[in-house]
C-alpha cells in the first residue's frame, strides 16, 4: 500500500518533515514529550471514514443511556448495585454533585474514544470525556492541510478549531490543573488560534490555573482536570454548585460516574441487557457490540457453587491467576477516579506478564475493589500497518511496521433541554502508530503521531 498521497508528491518526504519541524509552535505542544514525525497523514479508506463519522452519535447515545441508568438506579427504578459500583471510592460530596437533578441533562461535549484498528474494524479501549490532544490534533490538521497541502485531511485545517469553539456559544475559561499541566502548551496554542480567528474579541478563550480559579464574571468554564484531583482544587466544589444553579455554563459536568471505564463492562451485563436495548434502540445496541470489547468488573464477591462468570467460565475472578499465558489474553486496568487511572499507568496485559506478575495484578485488582474497582477486558490485537517516518539518527525516511490507535474527536453543540439528538461533528482523527512489538498503544517517543486523511487505498 502506498502511504504517500498524490497531493504531496511534489514535495520530497524529507522536505515535508522539515516543513513540519519549522511549523512547530515556539512554546511546543507537550511539556517534555516528543514523537516520530512522518511526511504524510495516516490513510483511512472512505468506508472507514464513514464508520468513524457514525460512531460519534452512537457514543453520545451510549453516554446519555449510561446517565439515565445511573439515575434510575439511584431513584430505585433499577437495582441499587448499579450506582453502588459507580460510586465506590468517591467522596459523598462528589457523588451528590453528580446526582444533582439540575444537571441531569448535561453530558460531556467533547467525546474521544480510543479505538484500536483491527483486522475486523475497531475495538474501543476506553472513552474519554476530558481528553488531551485537542490542541495537538488541531495543529497537526492545520499543518498537514496548509503547510503540506493535504486537502484530504479529516476535518480539514479548521475542523478541530471550529469543533472545539462550538461547544460554548461565547468562548470559555479553560481551567487546567497542575496535575494536567503537560497539556498546557497545546491548550495555549489552541486558545491563541481561537482568539485570533474571532473578529469581535481576542479573549473569548482564556487559560486559568484550577488551583486558584475564581469565576466572578459568569464566564463559561471548560474543565480540564480530573475529579480525583478535587482535594487539591479548593474552589472547584463551589464552582460546580454555582453552575448547577445556572450562574454559568460548565463542561464537562461533575459526573464522576460517567468517567468510569466499568461502563464497558456494564454494557455486557446480562441483567441490564433489555434496558440497554430500550435506551439505545436495538440497532444501536448491536452496533455497539461490534466495538465494545467483552469486559468484566473485577468483583471479589463470592458466587454460589454453581455460579459461573459469563464467557470466562470460572466461579471466582481469583481463578484467573491459574490461566496459562495463551489463555490470559486480557487487559486489566483501573476503572477510574485515580491518579493512575489515565495514561495507561494501571494497565496490565495478561499474556505479556509472567505467571507471578499476572497473579499479583489479579490480587491487586481484587483487593482494590472497595476503593478503586478494576476492569478486565478482552485483548484485541491491532492490525499491522506500515507508515513512513524520519529516522532522527540517519536523517532518512524509513518505514515502521506498527499498530494503530485512532482517536477521533467529536464535538457536541450545547442544547437547552438535552433531549433529542444534537449536532455532533467529527473535528479530526489523531493516529498514534506504535512499533509492532508494543502491546499498549499510546503516545511515546517511539510512536508516530499524525492526523488522518481519506485515501481510496487507505486502511
């Protein structure tokens, strides 16, 4: 497969990478992080592009249904074990903020799934409501579209910028915590671009530190901090309460329960199956089955002697420790609400560990259940692809065999009632191509990071 698109053929690959390097913002995009540069975007076929366009609305419905199931569990029309799973380890104050009926219709307006490209399509590793990479992907789209002349970039040069700008009618304060400070440079570039493109005001978007933020003028707020970090952010609880009173718009809402990875396991829960079908419509439920990997909450509760955990065919999760290397093609990760709940820091790959390491990971997951539940997911191998990049040692363009994580960014314009199906726009798609021997696909210095474009010969 050719990975160089026709519109870039007039520029040598080496010159293309040099142009990308020259276009880098002076302040950079990530603090102390780099990646491999490629002369071309990652090619996706028209069929794959159409699939990605549809996934945004599907995931919005999934989040809306998840919100409904949680609220029904709290009000007693669904079993209480559902909300009890999702509230584990969280302070009561945060639980109350998320359950406030005044924000019942509010959902995250930025949706970013982590999709692993497989031989059969996609599998979704997780769903992020407060994702990093918005500024990076916006810059990549702009650079490959404008500087390199690639007119097939998904979202074009402005799709990410316009998408993010649309989530608040009049701009917002982008409030960033110290814990998320690595993303401050890309956020600064993003807000500078948004303000420069607005003819009415050069401060529609402003960046503030979450540790000392005060909202005195009723400006909208974009939350770029994790809710487990609230003890270090003394004014944020008051901020959430004021927003619930309608003093200003705040997104993503303080709904810690929505940010749990265990929703992917609850989606497969047999007692909830008919409820999911009703909330999603059966056609959407079936489509989600194609992208959500089979998942389980690592619950240490004993089953009756005749009970069996579906698909695993075991009576207790501790029996996972006895699985052979071939049998343990599973991913174990913390569900959420933890400083190690993002960035792959809690992830264990079963068949990549020794028997002792795997046993220790299972024991840790089971013992953490009361405060930090873990989720077990089926492991799906990524499809092998080939893509060019600049080898910094030789200065030559070489080809990597790798596997791809696709991160499409969907933006939802605000709605007064929260009902119905709002306009959801795909702003761009970030491809992270990791060396083929890597089991966990995420940003790293050995990875190629590029935007995606549509190519008839693409993947």
